[in-house]
C-alpha cells in the first residue's frame, strides 16, 4: 500500500466534478472513492497519481499552495474525462483544503441590502420557535446586520444543502451529498460569508470522519456542527443576523497601543489534523485575557517542544516558559477580537517581571464568586468566533479525592463540588500524570486556573495550579517556577506536596457529587437528535414509533421539561410523515420542514443543558 497522501482539494473543484457525473455514475461514486485508498503515488514534477487498472491514470497537480484549486489541475486519461468516475473518485478521496490554501476571493460588489419578507410571508409559518425567538430578540435589541441579496441567496442555498444532508444522515451522506454542501460552502465564500463557509466545511469533514469511523470523531461533535450550520443558514436566509454572523476571512487585528501583559500559564495545543504547539495565556489591562500562540504542523512532538520555544513577538528575547511566568511591555500592540496578540513589524516588546498569583491584578481572578465567573466564561466562549471555547476561570479548591476518571474538589468558602478533568488526555503530555498525583493527597488546597467544560455539570479542566496563600496543606513549588505549575509541561513530584502523616491510610475513592445534567431526562432528546444525524430521517421515525414515542415524552413532562417534550414529539411526527400525491402515491417528504423541527429541538436542548450546567456551579 502506498504511503503517499493525496493533496487537499478546493470545495468547488470536487463539487463541479460530482455535478458533471451522470445519475448512474453517481450511484457508483462512494465505492470508487473507497477504492482509491492507498493507491496514490508520487509522479513527475510534484504531481500525485492514482491508477485504475492498466489503462486509466488520474493525475493531480497541486498549485503553489499545495492544494488543487482549479479543475485543470486534476486530469484523467480515460475517454470520458473530465466527466468520468475516476477523476471524481480521486477528488472525493482527497482531503478538503483549508481556507488559507485557497486563492483569495475578491470582495463582492456593493449591493443594496435585501428586503427580506417576514417568515410568514415566505411560507414559513411553522418556523422553529427557538429560531424565531432568537431572531426577535436580535431585532428588539437592535443588534442586526444588513445582508446583500447574494448573501441571502447563499444562506438559502446553505440551508437547502444542510437540510438534505441532515435528512440523509451519516449512513447516506456520501460523496454526492457532501458535494452539494461543498458547492453551497463555495457560494457562501464568494458572497463574503466565511463563517458560514467554515461551518459547512466542518460538517463535511465530520461526515467523512464518521463514515470512515475515525477515532477522533464523536457523534455529539457532528450534531453540534449541524446545529451551528443550520442555525447560521436559517438566520442568513431570513436576513436577521447579528453583526458577527458574517465572520472574517482572516483574523483582523486592531491597534491596541501600549499594553502591559502578565503571564498566567502555558497550554499545549494538539489538533486532530496534525498541528501542534503552545498557547501562552496572558492577563492584560482591566482583567482582559490575551494569548500568544505558536501552532504549526508537527503533532505531539511539536506540542511538547513548543513549550520552551522562543516567543515571536516584537523582538522579545524570552521563551514561552519565561513568558508564562513573566510579562511583556508591548508598544504598538495589535490585538484580534479573540484576544490574540499580533506580531506585526511595528510591534516592540520588552520583557518585564512577572506577578505571583497571590498579587494583584492576578489575585482578583480568584476572588470573584465562582458562579459569576463561570457565567462570564461560558458567555465569552459562546460569543467567540472560531470555536475558541470558554474563557479561563480561577478558583481556590480543596481536593476531596479521586472518583473514576476525575477528581472531586470543593470550592473554598462554601462553594459547590466540582469535577477536575484532564484538559488534554494525550499520554505524552503531563496533564494526566499530574492530576493523578494531585488526587493522591486528599485535603490538599489548590489555586486552580482552568477552563470550565460547557457540556458537563460543574466541571473544570485545569491548565495550571498554585499554592493557596496562607494555607498550610498546599503545594510547595520550586522558586524557579515562580509560584505556579503548568500542568501540561511541568511535572509535579512528591516533594512538591505536603508530607503525609505517619501511618495514614491510602486514599479511598470518594463518591461523586450531584449531576443535574445527567439526572435530567434530556439525554432522551439528545439521543433522538444524534440518531437523526447518524441514520437520517428514517432512523428518527423508527426510533420514535409506537410505545417508544410515549417513552420519549412522558419522562420529559414528568420532569417539568414540557417544551423539550413537545419539540421532540414534533420532530418524531415530522420524521414519520409520509405525504401522498393527488393519486395516493407516496412522495418524498420535505427535508426543509424536517430540518426546521430538528433545529428547534437542538437549539432548545442546547439552552436547557447550558442552564443546567450553570446551575450546577451554584
């Protein structure tokens, strides 16, 4: 089997190749894509070749960016080319190119803002209540953005393609369905909607990974990707969007003037696409969080080594380890909307002394009421463009012990029970070993800086720890660590902990705390939604027929979740609807209505789960 990999392919190139196939060839496309596995070989002049039999050869000639961005860069030697199955199969087997590898798109010509009719006038009286409520709230708040007619049309095309993909599910979401999504994504790119384009590409990559049974793919992630795509497309098609719904093709940096940044901690970065590196978190003026990142291809080796790599910012002579425990005085700073610091030519940075976590202004992070801090962190993560996740959270805790795969701790000062889970579970990173060692010291008090998990009750994923000022049973860290340990890079040893009392018994597992999210019957709705993503519309209909429909709604109503029960019943009814034409023959049901009912239930579920997660921190 060949080890040569296929180059990335631009979405529109694959979409055009699939569109050119006849209906008969489209039925054979998925089998032909699977046949391409391991057949790629290196050709002359940097090309990649895939051979089918003795007479057919498909050649890909990627451009300077390393991606196939034009139709002419993919050729086949058969007589049917370029409308042949071989060429489309090879393009379908190649990975989808990132936006950075594609040629820049010219800004669309100015158009008058579209006059979008109301949902009722557009024939959408049964639009999901959740989506309508969100749109109405945006109008009432006066936070809306004007869209061009091209952007409205692109949103409608995205909605139609996403609805068809949702109705098909993973089992039927093959290359033809993916190609329709890719064409809609390209249309969104041309219309100046990079956020919508990115959402569509995430769904396509998720479908591919799920169909290939990828190890890193979770059905819940694909469900969230469908929810984000459908919600964004619905808003774009209706014309009622928030200003950030369009997104930016490139991260935009604005002038920040002179800033004094204080290091907080380092966090290893490891992606499923082979990228690795480090992000150093900094505290800026007025308690704002900022980051300096160094992420490049290289996987786990790059993530481990980048922790001591030099910081490429304004000529500062220090590494990420020094920055996490020190600080920077930056002149001519450039800052993105998500707090990332730019390294432009005019930026000048001078290293300054860091601040201990017990000193101001860092100490203020750990003095806030934990529920208030969690609410702000989750809100910041929900508003962030690009999936950066919740903001950092600081709190002082007492470790109670280990419970299954996490630690149980209590927030000092009468706070709630929280679960401390590993931030990055890769075995070559220090997170797991450090958390396991901390769990061996019940009663230990810690100052923890981490990221709250938005999908779990009262769960914190620690990035760094420090001793609690004035406490006796706390950490004893080396002076060169400047009072904190980065759990992804520094390895805690026995002499960093207080000595156990003589004759003390080994710590026993502790019972887990209450979990309102797990106790609520919302998991039934989540399972129904994920069943639809995995098996499509038919799977939802089969899962909610007869007694199963009663078993779905009754526990929800008994728990007071009437809205979730009604939306789930509506989804099951729409999935099982079998319309007939005027002659009584069965016809295909509308994927549009099914997608709207699925989206309404998914949006309601997300809001209900978020409310339960926030309540668990009380």
